[in-house]
C-alpha cells in the first residue's frame, strides 16, 4: 500500500507520525508525499483549542475530497474526544482512538493491506523521515498526563501517563542517527513526567541518551517548569544539549495560575529561568501565555504584562482562551468578553515581538554552529539555505548554487536581523 501521513498540532503528533511511518515501511508499505497517490490516508488530529478541532475537521473533509478512493484513517485527540462524530463523517473508514494509536499501523495493515508483502520490504532504503524532508526527528518518550490543569482538554483525550522504556527510546535514536539524523526533540504530553510510572525520570533518561548514543543535538519539547529538579541545568554542561527550552507559564498572575491549577508560582518560574541563564550562556527560554482566562481582571492582566517583560522571552506563543467543554474552566464564572481578549492579545503580541527582536539582536556578531535544513534557488547562481542555531534562532545564508548544506552543521557568523525576524549569516568560507 501507499500511505500518506498528515498531522495537526503538537510535536507529539509529529513524533507519532514518524513512528507510524517506520512501522509501515518495515511492513513493506510505501510512504508517499502526495494525497492523490495514496491508497491509505492517515490523519493525526488535534483538539487543544476549538480552532484546532475545527482545523482537524476541515482537513479530514479535504483529504476525502482530494482522494475519495483512498481509505481514510483518523486518530489523535479530536478523533478520541468526538469518536462517534468522526466515525460517521463522510469518507472515514477507520477511527483509532489515542488509547489504541500505538498499534495503528498494525490495525491498518490488518484491515486494508494486501496479503502479499511487496519486494521493497526486504530492501534497505531511506527512512520515511527524509521522504518528508526533515533533518530533525521528534522522539515520543511518553504519553498522557497525571495533572488536570483546568483549561486542558488534552489530558482527557490522552489519558494516564505511560512512559516508553529507555531501551526503546535509545534504540530509536541510534537508528535515526545511523540514517543521518543530526538532531532529536524529546516530546510527549507531559515530558517532565517521564518515568513517573517506571521509577525513572527525565533527568535519568537524558543521562542515558548522552551515555548510550552519539546523536549530536538534543532538544526538549514543552516541559512543565515544576518538573525540573534543582540540578537539571547541570546536564547542559554537555554541549549536545541545545541551550533552549520551552517552559509554559500561561499567566503572570499567581491568582490566575491558581484558577488554572498550575503548580508553579511566578517567583518559582523566575528563579528557574535565572538558574538556566546562569548555568548556560545564551540560554533561550520561550513560553505560552493564555489571554483572557475566566475571571482575569485588569489588575491580573497588568501583572502578566509586567512579569512577562521582567523575565524576557525569546518568543511567546499566545493563545486567547476558548471554552472547551469537559474542562473545569468551562464552568468558571467571569468569562472574558471577546473584544477584551482581542485587545489584550494584540498588546501582548506587540510586547512579544519587541522582546523577540531584542533577543535576536543579542545574537548578532556571534560565530555559531547552524544545522541547515533546506535550500532554494535565489538567482545569480546562488541559493538560500535556512537553519537553526543551538538556541533555536532561525538563520538564513546565501551560498553558491552547487553548495550542499542540507543536514549539515556549519559555523556561521551572524550579521544582522531582517524584517521577518530571521538572522542573516555568512559561512566562514564565504569570506
């Protein structure tokens, strides 16, 4: 069979796509980039917000329109929360809830596959990761979350915490490195909760990865700040750990954090960021902020603005609160009016853009190793490559047309910041 994989939402969904693609390939099936070419379409949906659920629904319908002859398989959080609705949707042949998604390829192959395994199953080839044009791989280390933040629907969709074994994770990383992958991102619903069900921890897992793999660059997806032990940033003495973490704050007002059932106060968050920046030069902290959480007063909003500016972030992910049925926050009093949320969001976006520009300007003049991802022709016999610094700043460089930078790490002088917030660089051999 020819399989087309599509994901919406978080990096965990991307990591699951990568696992599925490897399992399908091992079973003798081909991963294809084009929807019309596929025999089976697999969609990993998202439901973190109402907007994400709507996007999942629309993409599901679009895939069917683009290839009505293909089998359509839908999984992920939206499919798990709205199973009956998705199962009855036009064109959907199979719904695989999150509880069963680890066996999705086997289920699909059992229901739809030809009993004859294609010859390509026994022939070594490129990993599907490269068929999708990526230089970094997302590694799913766990699923589910034991906490219940009052705004979060994902914990209901994903269920209880389940950690993969260190051996499985290390085997996957070593396999990907053997195929040329330069960078991995450790991801999950509750990354910092890794090992809660296996008497291990994220700290121990990172130590094992550093000890038992040679992967050059290691990153983390979003990690809840309360999960990190006092000595966590000592791990970054190993330069293979990239100096960037996404630590979701959600609000800069302790009273709002209490209503959210968050387990980190603003003072604790500020102390954690200071630890990171003291331990690791150039450490980039990015975060999430929810605007207009139920009951958010003008005073609480001003506290958030002041705290965000006092900490300083390389990037803000800003979400206007939307009611998600099934969460505790949906029943809280004091729902904030949409015009107020819109105005607050606009203000925070402006502040976030200023902070981002300040952060990027601080990078100018540095001579930094960049992992290059892809190139495009730019005329005059040259091409433009883009990639990322260790602290996850996007860089662009112009090189001769015959240069092969993709999936390489190259020292680069950072010269300036363009209008789109991209650092402009120059390779050492470009003079």
